[in-house]
């Protein structure tokens, strides 16, 4: 039995949905309204990995009773255990590239994209909720910084300076992907793989959030790569699971930015 | 032959060192002294333009990310498998390695850089330190070195790091109450990663990690310490830092 606790198909939530559709796997989708903090109420029996969440928020998978969390490693797990289209890079160095890409982009895009997306789209929606009720429901959330990331959105902590820094820091990972795509068609090895799905889910929203960074003139290869992935039927099917009709406008706070400054 | 550029058997450098020893893969060792900034010298920047340690060169492949590097070694070479055969255990191994790398280690290393790395270099002339910072390729590493050299860690961020180290130590102790090893029933790269992060915890954080408060962590560390590959790897250390591993001798218990 494969059950996916999911939400609007964007960023972290989009990754396993694409893999499941690529694999044509039968699964049960359990919807979580993250704007209403429903994802904090999933009964996973207090499993450490499901409680802590490497990325602070994201999908949960229950496979025959075991809870799987962390969108990149969930993606790799699905690629390993499900039959169907092979999504794993085949050689040791290609697998290294996939792991290194997911680690690097996970730390950078995983932190920066949600900041821009949440401030633009989530914060205004949260403002329409009852503040005292939101704060009450966040009281028990662990770890502490996961709770604080939501409180920061409610409090409007993100200054224009923080957002400008986030945009500036996005240049490095964007340039790295553009540079890789100048040397190869895909991010790890000679064919489409979990490395592409992992990066696509975070990069596809940047033309909206920071259009000056990702556009046909500045990053032609990245734009062509986004279009190639976008045209895949499994990706269209994953995006079609949206309930709002605008999945790219739905964000959750993501990976914590480095505390070293 | 495979070339490994590394510092002491500790943290990121120790991960591929111990992995190679467990697999029985010989390698050409290139020791870089982190405290002398060998990693920012032109010769090394030709190998790894980011100037971070470790780096591995295998044929035409250059690998610079320590945790993915461990998986590469396990995939590429014969020897005992260091990834579990079971997919759930492999997922758990990877989850915990990311938890160590992205959450536990940065807090622990902030304390380490404040109390050890910074004071080790701070006495040098300011101009020499500024020149050393100017040679660092990555902005994030320049920020880290500046903080360590000039003691710019605030009391608040060090307190927060200590809070997180306490929290993570508790989470790890609880995990080892449910599983024999990090991934489950199988010794794996997760344990190698965790040992490099935590082998000195009983010395650096004696109030948080000890036989009374964290008996499972202590037993887990001792079991890994007793593996021949661990003994072999820590002998490659050149400073007192590597000597700390001997605290795990059972005679000290």
C-alpha cells in the first residue's frame, strides 16, 4: 500500500508526484491543506523522521506501514523500489552527480525559493486567517525553527533587504545549473533522472519569482531544459493534481538558510 | 591510484577516509593542513576550485562533496557493501546523513570553530589573516573564516548552537534505542558519517553526552571505534585532534 500525503503540486510536493506518475504507480493521495496547517495534524505515530522533516515541510509517504520523508530521498526511494521507467542514474559517477546536485540545490534552492514564494503568495493568504488561532496551532510544532518559520510569515519578518539577499544568492545555484546544461542535456548522466525531477520542482517557479534570473536571454539552456521536462506527460499529470488551478502560487517555508550568515 | 585530499580524520575529511578503509581501497593520501590554509593555495585550487576539503580524484572524476563521495566509493569499488540491501534502510541512512550534515554538524562545528579553529589562528598578524580570507573562493567560507578568526560569533548564535546540539543528541539517543545502527540492522555509511561528527562528543560536550545521559550513543561510538578500519583511519591523524578518539577505549568507561 502506497499512500502519499500531498498538497498543491509545487516545490517539495511536486517531486514524488512526478516520480509516481513516471512510474505509472497506483497510490492513494491524502490531501493536506498546508495554508490551514493541516500537515501538522497527520498522525504518523511520532516517527522521528516524519516529525523533524529535513526540509521543514513537505510530503509524507507511507509504504506498507513505514513513513518516508524528505522529498529528495523519497524521490530516490520511489525510483529504487517501483517498477517502470528507470529514473536512477546508472553509473557510480552519475549517481554521485545526482546526490551532489540534490545536496547543493537542496541547501540553496530549498531555502531561497520558498522564502520568495511564501512572501509573495502565502503570507497574504495567512493574513486572512485568525492570527490567534494560527499561533495556537503552531505552539506544539517541533523543532522550534520550523514553528518560527511560520511565525515569521505571520509577523512579516521578511524585509525587502532579506528578499534582495535571497535573490542575489539565487544567482549561484542558477548559474551552476546553466553551466551544467552547457555540458550535458541532463543534470546527472546521459538521460533524464531523479536529479532532473529534484531540480525542476524548485526551478520551475523562478521565472515567476525572480524573472531577471531565469529567462530565455539570461539562461537559455535552463529554460529549454524546463520546457523539455514540462512537456513530459507524467509532469503534466502531476501538475494536474492541483485543486487551486495555480499550483505555482502555493508554497510552504522550506529549508532553513545557513545560520553561519 | 585514487587520490584523496584531506585534513585530519574528522568531520568531512574523515568520511571518505573511513569509507575507503572499510572497503579496503588503497589511496594516495594528500594531507592538507586546514589551519595553515593549504586548501586555498593555488595548487589545490587546481584540483578543487571551491577550496573545500576533502576532494577525491579517481581517473578523470573529481569529487568534492563528502557525503555523495562516500556513496561513490561504495558503488565503485569491491569490498564489503556499506549501503543496506533493504531500500527502507537505504532511505533511512540517507535521511540521517542529511540530518547530520545539514542540522547537527553545522551547530557542532560552529562551537568547534569558536573554541578551537579561531583561537588556533587568531594570534597571527591581522594582515596575514585578511590576505588568507581574500584567497578563499566561496563567499560562505569567507564568512565562516572571518567569524572564527576575529571571534565574531555572537553569544546568541552560540547559545542557539548549544541548544541544537542538546536537541540533536537527544534525538540520536532515542534513535539508537530503536535501531542498532543508523540505518537499522546494518552498519552503513550512516554510521561512518555519524562517527565522524560525533566521536569527540563525550569530550567536547561532556555534560550532554556521557554514559549516564546517552548510554546508547556511547555504546554505538565504542562499537565503531573498535572496528579495525576506524583504528587504521585515526592513525593517519597528525595532531592531538585525532587523539581524542582514544577516549572511546572501554577502559575509560
